[in-house]
C-alpha cells in the first residue's frame, strides 16, 4: 500500500484514473481539472493524497438511493 505522501508517475496516475498519459498532460497544460502535480526539474509527479482528493472531488451522489 502506498503512503499518502508517495510520489506517483504520470503512468501510475493515468492507470489509476483510466485515462491516457497524454490526457494528463493536456489537463496540466489547459488547467482543465484541479489535479495538483509536482515538478522536479523536467519530471512531473503526483502526490497520492492529491490524486485521492481529486477522485473524491469528482464523486457524485445519486438522488433517491
């Protein structure tokens, strides 16, 4: 199990979210979604806690259930 402060690669995050690495890059460039990332030189990394917060922000309740 990963710690919440673990740094994930774009590949890891893309697989977790079910999108392509290119989609993540597009989101970063266009700021379409508030998925926080960390730049280390040229490298892009994502904190597990930020990915989980992003997933939680995208969840919706279904009325009447």
